[in-house]
C-alpha cells in the first residue's frame, strides 16, 4: 500500500478588491455639501464604482468645519434627500449608506460636544481631523472632552499631518490618549507623496491603525483606487492587516423614496 506523504499544495488567495473591509467608513460622496461629490448623479456613479471595487456599505463623512463647511445634521440629511430622490427617479434600490461626519478639531468642536450635535460613525466612534497646515493646540483637551461625553475619537488619516513627520512620540501620545487611527488607503499607494507613504507604512508596521477608508472626493481618487487593486503585493498586505472596519455596523438608510418632512425628522433622530 502506498502512502502520500506530501500534503496537497495550497494556493494563496490574491486580494483583487477591497471586500475584506466591507465598509468604507470615510468618504465624501454626499452631493454638494463639501469638497467631495458635486451632484447626486456623480454620487451615484461613485457608489456604483466603489461597489465594483468590493465595498458593500458606506458611512458618509462630510466635513464639519465651521470656517469652511459649516454643516449640521440638517444639511447632511438634506444632501442625502437629494441623492435619494435622484436614485428613486432612476428606479435604483436602497442605498447602502449611513450618515456621519468628519469634524475639524478646533474651538467649534467643543461647542458641538456641549450641544450634543455629534454624528458618530457607529455607536460612540467619532471621526475627527486636524489642520494640514498648523499643528492644532489643545488637542488633549478636545480628545478628553469627547471621551467625557462618551465618544471614542478616530483620527482621520494621521499619516497626512506634515508636522508629525519623524515625531513618532506624537502618534504614541495620541494612541496612549485612547484614539483610534484611520488609514487613507491611497496613502499606501503613494498618492499623497512618498513621505506620507513612508509614514503610513510605519504606522501600519507598528499596528497603530484601526480602520481604513477611501476618503474619496473625486474621479482622480477613484482612478487611483482602481490602480491600487492591480498592486498584488500591496493589496495582499492590506488584506492581512487586522483592520476593524467589519466592527462598524451602522444603521443604513432604509429605503429610497421621496422624503417628507416627517421622515426627515425621524432620520435626524436615528443617525
């Protein structure tokens, strides 16, 4: 009797899309509300294309930045309404969207916290960003204020803040304060420059990232994401990183239909 002492070879599965994340938890695909999508038609195009890249759910995170994009829960809901109506007119199924926001860490954030006007990603997770130009003051106080109010800060694209370069102690400090980190996927491609790519690689190596998102604003981002899926080694690296996107189970908007004032008010309570 012959015995086969050789195990059958297994072939590693190549990662060809972003389905390993499921949820894109940072994007600007709501129409006409910030520097992202400019129209409902463009938003629907982005959603369709991102679905083909493997994403099945989207947490919309328009900027809330008082000096530039003074959005509120009402303006965010109104943007969704415009998108939903166009989708309805085109006989499209329910959009896999949830509404949240990306908050600039500034003096206005403290006011939003006091007023209870915070739109989290999911449960108590809140996406916040810093100025690209100037290191924000009193970051610790803002983070503490969010935590006292029961929120978990998620720092958007920490690799993109130039003033943190070669200052790993700043990242360690933010992690020690209890912040989660969100990677911009395109940072790993080098889309924002080689220095930012190197920082992202360091943060990834140190296992400091918790979530990943597209931060999609426009067609150039979409084209770069498509290009990224052709980078076999990079995609496999990201697939095997323990991103926590699947933990985010946001309540999606239920249906696409003409929105009445009543349903709008109900949605503002629930998102």
